[in-house]
C-alpha cells in the first residue's frame, strides 16, 4: 500500500517535470545556422550558380507532357455548346396501367 503511494507520487512528479519543460526543438541552440546566405565564399556562390544553370538547361530539354484524358474519346467532338435538356412527354390517359391485384 505504501509502495503504491510512493510510485504514484513519483509518476506524478515525473509527469509534471516533463510537461513543464519546453520542447528542445523549439529553442534556438547550436544547430543549423539560419543566416548561411552571408557566409558563402565566392567559390561556393559560383558553384551554386553553375548547378542552377545546369538544372535550368536540363529542364528546358524535357518536352512538355501532354494532358492525359482517358475519357477523351467518350465525349462528342463538339463540347462547346451545352447539351439541350430532354423533356419527358406526359403519359396519355388512354393507356391504362395493368395491375396485378389480388382483389380481382
């Protein structure tokens, strides 16, 4: 009984301790330098410029992709005009409905 109370107290203390600490990922510590743009040497800048130019040249060589429309052949050729709604004809009263009733 006394051991359970001690364990519960220790667990509550640990939970309070961990919950009150800030997340270490949110603090500014010695990690990734945020202002690395100013620290590049001219050689690094020139190398990055060559890499960017090579990438842009390669991207210009790739042909544009055609739009893939698997249902394209299912549509009519003239899709610029909207389809006219069809009107249902009213049923004539001359035709009587046949019913299968058990009362007959």
